[in-house]
């Protein structure tokens, strides 16, 4: 009786948050479809309001960010469009439409710095990493971990099949290590590394967090930066080429 | 993370220091020896004295040379001054023998050259001219004009600034190396800032790290700080560069009256502008604003004659390379065309050589990278159709100021192979037929825009929540581990039960006893005392047999003797004996057994088993 109760408890704690979101869910759905209708009617500003309202309810989805990105793009807010596409990419990294739109939007950034992440094997590895969302790779790692554990248990119990089970276990372990390394890369990229997008048309990056300080370099709308620290209304950022400077907090938005 | 970063930096800094020490220290010992004579001024009044320094650079152990008689002067040796300095990571040692020269008469004199022998080598100094004048010495007008008024009298010989260029005329965009030298003689100078100067019509680079060395200028030895940069003129005409200005602080030592002991900790002790030494000296900072003369330039326009069509303003002496990668693509795939320009000249003004691809390629704006002594332009070219067979030639031309002529370098064409689009993308369509020509292929211009919105909302999730930070999810990760440990324990126990029979019997004993006790309890209420006592006896036999690994069948009250040998509590054994006696009595006289007695025996049996369970087997 007790194990059954434990299973029921686990199912409950997994499903409970989803049940609690029931009301919000229907509201998000209606706002999403309303936003789509406004988009079709080319009322992009209203579409943006609908999508943003849906997101303000605390729920998110890849297509929601994707459509918001499109609406911002049509509304000529390149920075916000790229920001939304990148947020969508974290939830649906394999989506071809999203990839195309993001590439096109990024190609419109003025003075864009092209970054090639690694060469040869490392480049292929980073591309592989980016094709998994964080949750997807977490699930995959967990499944492999459970399979490996089951194989170990079988190997303990069925001693006759130990050899074949060891081979299968080694393959599963290798896959698990690859998945865990991808997980850490993605975890670092998404959770630890604080990426932000320039949403102002042009943002001056200064040597000091002062209005009259000398401008070191300029950031264009849509450019990606990494947040180092924040001080009142100013944020210290690092550009992809390594240059660091202080920009107005309102000029950028974290991913 | 920061902690590891810092640790890494410390390790890196430590190894850098060790490396630098190993690389640079041995080379510093192989320094060349230089011998120089210098004086502290070139004009001196009769009755005053001047200082003559004989300096050996690169050696610190050379004894003082004996001076010959010097015409017009008497001399006296003051002593040596040794010095060890590390400039730009090279260690140098020097010794200066200091003499005082006292003029004996007015006129122009020449201090002759001195010769010294050291380790088989002969070193000779340059002669120095000195003018001895009657009365106070005044600085010549010319010298004063070149030096800037810095507000402190008598410093003109001690510190000044010189702006130097190697040429007075140049072409527009031609790189002109520029040097600003700060000469310091026996002064303590702090907070030296980078020079600034007026450069209308010129573009100026940032100054590189300044050099520091000693130089004898007009017979006087100076510490020189040299700032180097490059400038180039942006328009033709008569232009002026400078005057250069430089800000620094002069630190002067002044003897001051010592204040009372209590004032030692007064605020002015910590004053940033003036602070007091422990021996009654007071150091004062005086800001100096030094300046140089300006330099006129004639900037010539580039000749119009023979100017190539591809000329785009580049000036210098360059090499030009052209590469394309990959050389085989599908229609619509990008080819990177890399144009590399290396050499000497003004890279700032170099623009990408023009690329005439007609309509064969879509050409994107180049990505520009400045490398050391070079510039790279990377164009992305996208072939529009599979008929494209080459990237056309590219010409780069520049004006060489040395040979005063234009030069043109042409590279290419580069052969490329373009395959039809892999995805079957139609790049060509059948257009509207023109009159009399039938069906004509017309090139289609592909548009580009974003792909339309999505109709489905997709899977919703809580914002900012990630699975790997979900507590129940993390707890579940322990389940396999728990199961593996449980299986391992179970397997071990199973193996022991199979291998260790006494252990297995001992483990089974209480379970079996419990079952037999239940049966006995059931018989307690029946009217068959024989069966009850048989069960009690059987329970004792089986329990003791299993517990102490004895043959069950042979167990009777005699077993108590064997158990005594195992040091079991006598009280327990007495109770066991009592239990066996009851069983024996009941067998021989069953009619005399009451139900009360049966209950007592049952309780006794329970107690015995219970107490045996308390004993470790």
C-alpha cells in the first residue's frame, strides 16, 4: 500500500503546478489567439500588447515568444525582436522558422560582430549543444541515468548476462556523459552567463557609470552583450569582442 | 567562480615573473659598456663651479680615471655614484665618477676627450665645449624660446620638451612617425602625463608605451622619456603640428622647521600636495606645464597623373592576397572571399578593394579586421546561379611615397564550381514570354523577410522554472541509487543464507517459533491437552535446534547440559527445564492437566523463547 501512496504523491507533486495553472492557461490561450488576429490585421502594436500580457501571467512557450518577435520585428523594434527570438530559441532550439527569422533579424544589426564559436570538433560540439533546450537535455540525461541504473541492477541480479550488460552499460554511460556535458554547457549559457540584448537604437558604452564619462564604444540595437555587474541605473557589460563598458540599464534587456 | 579566476591569475602572474626572470636576467649581463662625459651646464660664470660626470654604462666596477690637466680649469674628485636600474625589463648597472671643475679664467674652452682602458678595450669620450663668462650667466634667447614658461625660474636647462619628426613634407595620408622627448636633468619628476598637441588637419594615433633612457644633449646628460606615435595629414596645404604640451609634477625637497611632537599627526602630514619626511624635510609638488615649438609641414596632394581606376586612397608599400573558401558550393550557399593587405603604411585609410561581380553574386558588406601590420576584408558572396564559374579578378592599388608612383596588384580570377541548389529551390522561373522569343528564362530576385507567425501555442511552462532546479525532480534522482544499494544488500544477504546454514537456521528460528506458538495458542482452547503439549515440545525442539544449530529430533531436556556450556543465563535454563518437565508430566499423566496449567505452560514457553531471543547467537 505504501509504495502506491508514494507513487501517487509523486504524480501529484508533478501535476499539481499544472493543475494550478488551469485558469491562467485558458487566459494565455485566448490572449495568444487574440494577438494572432491582431497580427493578421497588421495591428502589430496591439499584437505586442496581447503577447506581452500573455507572458505577464507567468507562463511561456516557444511559439508565444516567436510570434512576439515577429510582431516586434514588424513594429521596427529590432532589439526586442531579437530578444524574443532568442528567448524562443531556448524553448524550441530546433525550430527552422525561428532559426531563419533570428538569422535574418541579426543580419540587420548595424556593425555586427560575427562570432565563430570554436573550430572543427568544438564547433560541431557547440552546434550540438545549442540544438537541445535545457529541459530536453535534462530529461534525456535522466532517462539515460535510469536506464544505466536498471542495467546495473540487472547485472547484479542476473550474473549470467553480466558481460553483455556491461557492454550496454558502457555505451549508455558514454551517452550519459555526453548528455551531462551538454547539460552543463547549456546550464552555463542559459543560467550562469547573463546575456542581454541592446534594445535602444544606439547605446553609448562608457568608461565610467556617469553621464558625462567618455564613450568607449557604441552598441547597436539587437547586439548581444554579457552583463558583468549593475550599479544603480548603469550596467557594466562585455561585448562579444571582449570590450567592456558601462551602459544605461534601460538600454539593454536581459534574456 | 571569481575565486578560481583569481587563483588562476596569481598562478599565471607567478609563472610570468619566473619566465621573465629566466629570459631577461641572463641577457642583461651581456650588456655593452659605454663611456660618456657630461657636464651640468655649458656656460658658467667665473667664480662658480660646474660638475663633470664620467659615466660608465654597463659596468659598475670601473675605478676612477685620472684626469689630465684641463686648460682653464682646476678639478677636484668628489666621488663615485653607482646605479642599478631596470628599464623595460632589462637590468643595467652604471658607475659615474663625479668631479668639480673650477674655472680659472674667462673664455671658450674645450674639455678634451678622456680615454680609459678596461678588460683590454679602450673607451673614449667626446670633447665638450664650455664658455666661462664674467658675472651672472643668462640663457641665450634662442634656447629660451624653445622652452616653455613653466612658472619656475632656473629650470630651463633642467627640464624641457622637444617635438621631433623626420620629415617636413609628406603626402596626404602618409604616415609620419612623431616623437616627443622629455629631457630631465637631476630633477625629481612625478605624475608624467601623455603629451597633447594641436594637430589641425592631422589624424593622430594613440601614443605607445614610452621609452626611458639616458642621452647626452649639448654635452649635458639627461634622463629622457620618449613618446612615439604616428600622424598623417588629411588634407593638402601648409599645416602646423604642435606645439606639444606635457603636464607633470616637480617634487622639490625643502628643509622646514620641525613642528612640535603633537603636530606630527596633524592632517597636513597626510596632505596629498605636500608631505613631510621623518628627517625634517618637506616635499612639495609643483605642477609643470611644459611645451615645445611647433613644426611646419608641407602636405602635398597625391598626383592625378597615372592614378589607377582602382585607387582608393591607400598610401604606403603593401602586398595583396586574395583567397576564396569553399570553392565548390550550391546555388545560394555562401563563399567567403578573403582579401588580405599587409605591409607598411596607413592602414586606417585603406578601404576594401572594389569587387565587380556583375549579377553573378549577391555581395554582402565586408567584415573588416585589423591585424598586426595588416588588414583583412572578408566578403560573403552568394552565387545566384549554377552558371557562375569564377570570382572575377580584384585589383588593389596604392601610392608608394618612396618611389613616388602608383602601384597596382591584381589577383584572381578564382575558379569556383557552383552546383544547382540542393533543396531544389527554384532560383530561375519561366517569365512572361517576350514577343517573338517564345519562353525566356528570367532571373528571379529572391526577397527576404521573416517567416509568418505560428498558429499553435505549443507546450506552456512556468516562466523561469527549469527542470533541473525542481526539487521533486532532484529527489527522484536518488531513487535508482537507493534501489541499487537495496539490491546489493539483498543479494549479499541471499548469498550468505545460501552459504551459511547455521546463520540461515538462526535467522529462521523466531519465525518458525511464532508460527508454532500460534498453533499452540489455538490448541489451548481445545480439549486435547496431548496435542497442545506435543506442539509445545515440538516448538522447543525446533526453536532450540535452529537457534543453536543442533539436530532437532534429538533435543530433549538433556540439551540444557549442552547449553550450559555456552554460558547461557542459568535463570533462562531453569525456565526451559521447567517447560520440558511440564511436557514430560503431561505425556505420562494427561488426565491431571488443567486448563490453567496449560495456560501457564504457554506463558512459560513464550517467556523462554522471548528470553532466548534476547541472547546473541
